[in-house]
């Protein structure tokens, strides 16, 4: 199946590292991450199962580790949002078989609704553009309004049909 | 239990085939395998039928194999109602590169429209 992508480029966004103050006045630092899975283990072990999406992140420690190791093997591009020493948000781009990248983002519950998702996803898209990523897609549960609103705001557009999961796509570099 | 397994040749449906046949052997289910049209699958209906026959003969389970043409979800439901099946069994979705579960369009249609209990195999 051929996925459609918007003609317009999303953003373009600045690549990390950068920092910003969230709506609660917390200083949040956004950085690329390729130094092992330990900070992500810490974050996902603290993750509220209520905020899982389509089976990820897994709930037990061993499955979380396996999942993160799969991402490393797949050569995923990772960006982490830090509050001081604590990883509190993670966004990733994972290559598919088609030269495009699948995107996902997770933010710990006590840091949601503070503008961190926007700051983090923009950092990920900026990092992707810096690495020459052209096309990005994602799937999101149709009823997850905060998530679909965020994706739309940063430049994703719906691509499909009437399934449970909404698929959206964005272009990071102009079509060749 | 009178069980109707619907498979179209996607990877998750082939996994469901193995599981459902194994469970039919253990539980003595009265199993029917319906092979539906799935335009997204890499295997043709006759290839899926061959695969189903192999799994049955490997496990020594007897099951009726039916090939359905037309809209897969509605054809499956019609057969389920006409044949008074207790349960419909389907593949439980593919996994995206990132690990997200994505339900197939046939499973979605069946889940929303079935009057019968539906089991998705993970």
C-alpha cells in the first residue's frame, strides 16, 4: 500500500539540543540520545499503564528491555526530554522497510499538558531533518484527541480511511 | 465448541491458524477454516488453503476448509450466523516497525459487526 504524504514540509524545526520552560515553569532540556537504554528503562518503568498506546510501552521490566533493545537494533533515532537528572519524555523515529520512519512519543503523566510534547516532537523532527529523513508516519488511536491535536499542530496530516487507528504522515524535506 | 477461523494470508492470520488448530486438537473443537480474500496479504487464497491443509495434516486435526469470495468481513459473519458458530477466531493484528499493534481491516469489521464472540490471537 502506498502512503500519501503532504506536499508541504512540517516545520522546519530546530534540531536539539535546546532547552525551554514548560507551562509549569520547569526547565526542560531536549537532547538526542544514543548512549544506551538505561535512562529509557528508568522512564518506562515509571510510565503509567493507562497511557500505553497499541501495546507499547510494554508493562513489565523484561518486556520493556526487549522492546528498547529492538529499537536500538533497528537503529532508531531517539530524543529525550530531561527535567534535571530525570528522563521524562522520549520520542523516536524507527526506519521501516520503505525508507520512511515511524514516529512515537511518550511523556510521563505528571509532565503532560505542559507543552513538553510539542517541544519534544519538534526536537525529534528537527533531528530527523538534520539526518536527512524525508518522510515520517505514525498511527494513533482515533479517540486520543490530545495526541491527534499535537500531531496535527506540528504538521502531520491524516492519510487514511475509517480504522480504529488513525494514520498520519508528515514530510521533513521537500520532495526530490 | 463450534469455531470458525477466518484467515486471509497475513502473517498474524497464519499464526492464528497454528494456534486455533492446536487448541482444536486439545479441546476437541468443531473447527471450520474459512479462507477469505485479503488484498493486503502476500499469499493467494489457494496458497493459504495449501498451508491450512498442511497444518491440519501435521496435527492430525480434521476441519472443513471453505473459500469465501467477496467482502471478507461480511462473508465471514454470514457464514458464522448461518452455521450457528459459537466463536469466530481471527489473527490479532500486525506489529509496526516500532512495535505498535495494528489491527487489520477484517478484524475491525468483524469486531464491530459480529453477534458471535470473537477471539483475536496474539
